[in-house]
């Protein structure tokens, strides 16, 4: 995943959580303008530790943050959880049906 996509995702989860850039910056122990500067791509990259802090502050998870489509994550996760409960023979029948 490229840096621009990571920054876009940070902005997405921040907005979804209803946090201002300043609020998120302060909640992760950074300068009040940190997230604003990051989102406007002011020549620095967040460390994996900072990304983790941001994800936690936004009540998200690495799995959701790096999911192919963040907006579809919850539905995809629910569907996968249901599929995991299906017996193997039924899974094979479902695969044949959907193919």
C-alpha cells in the first residue's frame, strides 16, 4: 500500500470517528497540527507505531484499516464469520452453486 493511500485511510477513519485533526493529534500524544500536516502531505511519513496509535484512537483495527475496501469491512467480516460456521460439505455445495 502506498503512502498516499495510507494517509487517505487515516483521514477516512478519523472522519468516520468524528474527530478533528487536532483532536486525533492530541489523542495520540502529538503536536496539535500533526494530523493536519500529515493529511496535507507536508513531507513526512508516519511510523507504523503512529499508524497503530491512530487506528486505536479511532476504534478501528489493523484488519479493517488494511482491508481492501474499508467501507465493506463489517459486511465482509460478518459474511466470513457465517461461512466459517458452515460444515465443509455444505461449503463445497455453496461454492458449486455460486460458480
